C-alpha cells in the first residue's frame, strides 16, 4: 500500500490502525504526510519481521497502535506495547523487531 506523498488524506476522523494492513511475512508502510518539515508513516509488521540497526538524521517518535515490539536505541532494548510510544533521537543507532505482529505510526521531524 502506498499513500499519496503530495497530499494528506481528506479531513475526516479515522482509526489510525486502518491506514495499513498486515501482509504475511512482510512489513507494509504507507506515508500519509511527506513535507519538508517532516513525515508521518504508518507501518504494519508481521510476526518476527523487523528493521535492522540504522541511523536517521532526524528525531522521530514511534507510537504502537497494535501488538508488541522491541525497539533498540543505542544498544538499549525497550519493550513497547499497544498505546505506548518512544522517542528516537537523531543520529542514534536503532532497530525494531516484532514480538507479535504490530502496527505503528512513525513521525519524523526534519525541521
């Protein structure tokens, strides 16, 4: 599923977990806002899927909408559950792994 990178969804109330659907053995993403100042992207991770350690030049927040995930930031592991969030500071190595299948909203602040 790919979102429109130029415009946000029309103004209406939506359930955040409905922006992406799970796909067996995969990670699905959908960017709903992509602006010079930042992005909002929704992800659905199937069980045992993850993102290997990487670094981003921007501060980011990860908010779990469903399920459970392990987020490792600078070598420290955090167990996140539905409804919890964590801040990932710019330029800090981090990785994510599904404990159960999960959905999250990633907000990156570029400005």
